[in-house]
């Protein structure tokens, strides 16, 4: 009896939501449903390819070809990156853009099962759900394009295919080339373990490489003739670790030793590590960055070696837009919560069991619009750089069980099966419905832009990248 009553109440809620959805949004939802099987096929193809930063040639082509085959004009290889592209349809204002990502993470290949087992040992996997990200965003762009084509909406829709979010942050070079200069509002989403209009910022970040150059020698026969680059590396990382006591709680410092010497019986003449500094604000990150760079010089002096610091790239924190978040929140509530089968819920609970989390299953609720936190913590994204150049509206949609470890095999497993597919389709609808609002109502666009101007203030955007082209063949 209780189950029957619950089912009736859910049906009433869904019917009520559907009745509130206006004609253009209904048409958009229908369009996404019409493309659903192809979008799933695209997502699964990108999931299986699992191409990493700047290597997403096949993944990029799949998305660009589908956009072109559906009547959008595609410009490939933009901003000096072979896997970056823009798909456009329409003319005039407003111009609404939607971001899509499609790069994978190294070493986390996984089968679509709730226990850890690589599909291909040592291979990459979509542990951040970017196979879903690109497909959903393109689905939203094509559905919006169809309404413009039918004369139901006026303006321009753009889909930005953005590579290398996980490593070098390809959007920075796209921003540097002015690719968002004519855009009024940008839309973005990210796979998540909950569904929400995302009005939280992220962490600013800078990546740089430190190399030490010494003198090789026999480690036993004449070590006094050697100057150890490995000693410098150890002194440097020790300095970083002592420095952690004296930085603010919002700061994060990571490093990865990429070369510490090759054999035990040679004093190494070369060492290299990749260092990353983050903080909740770029203004807080930069002084820490400068101090950590100075420490490399100190380590070189102590080990009597030479050193070199090379900037890789850096990204801004996301500039939040609550006016946009309110529009997105309304559309999520119109769509209603995701629904999962008993099999999907069981899959989610097994994922939680395997990763040591409470076995509560999927979070299907639409989260309320939260207050924006001053220091949100969490990760970083080059969407931040876009958000400092054009008003940005963010969305998160459930594609994995509650509390799932991100950047892990568990997300890979969900992203290649129905749990991920459902979230992807839901995201496409929410993004597209928000694009409809903006194209239909110029006052909403102006409200979103006014908040962007107010929040940005006098800050002058300066990309944190070295001169020259993107590091396509970097390491």
C-alpha cells in the first residue's frame, strides 16, 4: 500500500512539473530524447577510447562530426590545439556557449562492474566522467540549435570542445585567443555524486616544473667528484614539507617526482619534479608560488647544483554567478529527480561497499540552491578562466553513487553504464532548458551579466601560461 501511494505521489509530481514546462522547453526535452541513443553511443565510444590530455583525436572527432552532421558549422583545431573545436549555429545576439570536455585520466582503466578490475591493465579511464560531459553538452547544443532552426528561438548557440582539462588546462589558450569574446553567457556542467545548480567556486592553481642539474660520478669509487641532483630534489621536497606548517589551511601543495636518478651506483646529474600550488583565491596562491620557487634556489645552493623552473600553466578559481544558478535551479526542479532501477541502486551500493563507504545507494534528489561558501575547498578547473572572461553558469548532475571517490575506478565503472547515461541525458536537458531561458529572455541575460561585472570588479584577467603555443607534446 505504501509503495503504491509513493508511486502515485511521484507520478503526480512528475505530471505537475511537466505541466509547468513551456512549449520550447518541452520541444528541447523531446529533442534530447530523440538524440538519446546516439548520445549514449558517443559517450560510450569516448569512454572506451579513454584518450588523455591533448591525445583526444578520435574522441574530439566523434563529437565534432556529430555536431557537423546535425547542421552546426564546425571550426577544428582552434587555439593551436588539434583536438579543440567550436561548433556554431544561428546568428545575432544573444550568444550562448556550452562547454564540453572529453579527456581521460591515466592508469585507472576499469570494466563496467562494481568491483575493481581494469578493462586494460595500466590504461587510462574516465574517472572524472568527461565522456559524459562532452556528449551531454553537445546534446544540449544540438537541441537548442533545432529550436533556432525552426524559428522558435533567436540568437546563436556555440559548443566548445575543450581538450586537456586534466593536465595542461586547454581552455586557457582558448581564452587567450579570445574565443569567448562574443559570447554573452557560458554554460557548463560536471559529472557529480549529486544533482545541483553549482554556485560554489573552486581552487586557483599553478603548475610548474623544477629541474636540478649536477655532476655524475661513481657513487662508491669517487663520489666526491659528483654533485647530486637527487640531493637537491630531496632537500627541496623536505623544504616544502616543513613549509606546510606555515601556510593557510586553504592552501594545498602537491609534487610528483618524475626523475630522481636512474641507478643506485651513479651520483645522478639530473632530477625533475612537477609541483602544484593551490588556494581558494588566485591572490592567495601567488605569494605561496613565489616562496616555493625561492626554495628551489635554496636547495640548489645546498647541493651545489644548478636549477631551472619552468611554468606549465595556472588557472583561476571559478567566478560564481548566483543569478545564473537560480535559472539553472528552476530548470532542475522542473525536470524533477532522477529515478533508478533496483539493479542500478544495487550497483551503486556495491560500489560503495568496495570503496569503504556507507551503502546508501544513489542520491536522486535535486539539492536546494546553497549559499556560496567563502572557502569551498575541493578541486580546480580551467572553467575558472572562462568564468573570468564571460558570465558562467555551472551545473552538477549525479552519475555515480553518493560519496564515490572521484578520479577513481569507481567513477569509470559508472560512466560506461546506465547510471552514467541517465545523468548525462538529464544534464543535456537542464543545460538546454537554461539556454532556452537565456535566448527567450534578454532581461535574464542582462541580470547574469550584471552580477558578473559586479563580482569581477577591477580584477584584470591575466592568463597564467608561458609565451608560445600550448604544450601539445609536453610531459
